[in-house]
C-alpha cells in the first residue's frame, strides 16, 4: 500500500467507524476521497480487513454499494482469519439491510464458513452476534433475515461448529423466543434427539443456564410431546 492510498484508506476507515457521522455524510465524504484515491478501495490493513469489512460492521447498505461498485471482487475478499464481509455484518451489524445486500451481492457466501475460527457460516454468526448483545430486541427485520438464512442454506441448521454447537444451541443464548422457535422449527431433531455439544449440554440445558424461562417452557413442552409419543 503506497503512502497516498494508505492515508486515504485510513481516512475512510475513520469515517466508517465514527458513530457520530451519519451514513449519508460518510457516503459523500468517502466518495470524495475514493474519487481521488481509487486504489484504496482494494487495499487491506494488517489484519486483512478491507473497507468493505469495516462498512459491513458499522454501516448501512449505501456504503457497501459504493465500495462493491468500485471493486466488485471485494465482497469475496476474506480477511486474514477467513472472515468475509458478510460474516462481520451478521455478527456485528444491527442494520439487517446491510447483511441482505451483501448476501444478494454474493449469494454463494450464505454457505461459506470461516475456516480458521469456529467454522461458522452466516447463520451461526447471526445467532452468535445476537447472543452476545444483551441489549438485543428482536424485530421483524431480524426475523426476516433469520428466515432468509434458514431457507437459503437449509443445511446450516443441522451443521455443528467446531465445539459441536448447533444453531439451536446458539439460539438458546439469545433473549428472543421468536428466534428460538424459528430455529427449532427448522430442525426439531436437535431437541428430540437431545443433541449435546462438546460440553455435554443440550439446547435445553443452555436455555436453563441462561434463565430463559419462556424458551425453557417452550422446549420442555416439545420434548414432553415426544416422550409421550404424541409427536
């Protein structure tokens, strides 16, 4: 990275990371910088993070559209740990329109897992990101994105992570019954077979550990139906 591109890259990163700058202001300022230093959009920092990775974490789809328009291959560029921009967006960004735009721009990414961390695909990162956000409140947009992920990568819901965690294990850490129901309905075998992760915990165990009383009640009822032979 030459000095001019490096300065432009750093300046755009600062714009993207600055919560006090609106998306619209960040967009026109980024456009002005990148019009002069066009190669900066194809650069990456020491962690392999491109401008699109930063936009995917912090911004709405307009910034992503700008960057992908200037360098279409950037949406397929992983960082040094194998994270695509869509992985970053699924985990960190509350703007679900950003994640949807990244998935539409690179449809194959819905089934691509990061190779070096946990082997999580976009569905896993969506759930992990919300489980780690105690302020998370499930919206219709969240459920729309969740259903999109479930429908377009049907194998993900039964795909364990490196530690044996299924998406339902992860969902049971999220404070949202609607999220758990959606994941459960896509793979009820996770409860019926009482599948354990590598720590010998079932999804129901995890819900109990986190005191998710509504989730515990829902899953216990489903398990009771199975044990009674009514399902």
